[in-house]
C-alpha cells in the first residue's frame, strides 16, 4: 500500500522530469528556429530556461527532503516541424504543467505541508507567465513580450 508521501513523491518526480523536458525543449527550439522573427523567438525561448532550472533545483531538494530520490528521467520532448508548431507545443506543455502543479498543490494541502503549497503557488505563477507570453507570441504580438 502506498503512503500519502509516496504519492506526492511520485508526482514531484513527474514534475521534475517535465522541468528537464522544458529545459531541453526550449534549448532545442531556440537552436533550430528558422525564418522571420527567429531572433525574437530565440531570445524568448532562452529567457524561460533559468526559471525551469530553478524549478528543477527546488524539486530535487524537496524530493530529497521528503525522503525520495530525484529522478534523472526526461519526459519526451516534442519535435514540431515549424515555428508555429514549436509555439503550439510550448503552449500545450505550459498548460499541462500548470495542471500538474495545481494537482500537486492540492496534494500538498492534504498533507498539511503549507510551505510546499506556498512554493508551488510561486511556481504556478511562473508557469502562468510562460503560458501567457507564449499565447501572445502565437497571436504574433512579438514586440509586447518582455525578454525576461
Ligand atoms: Fe517550470
Ligand atoms: Fe514553464
């Protein structure tokens, strides 16, 4: 039988695998862009990487603190054919990430780990910004998206 801790550890490790996925996705997309707006999109993709690495660092430490082992797994990275496909994959990934962290926040609340609830809310806020910036990019609103 699984304890509550086991369930949240499995979830946090899935979150970690997806943070690694995000880092690889942004780096790969930034390196392989072609066409108009290439520079703006490259800067945009690269600007997300420090946030995702910070989330991965937090998760590794938290998983260890809860008695687990941080995964080295990387969730599968999509391979879109063009720039619009990249933005659509990013939007999908950030949307799913917010859903995962919202579920994790509920689990943390059930465990009574209010510090984790607070930390997850900050991460959700970061991911919501990534999602909003990506949605703007998809509308072709290139100039209004801040680089950082
Ligand atoms: Fe993240
Ligand atoms: Fe993100």
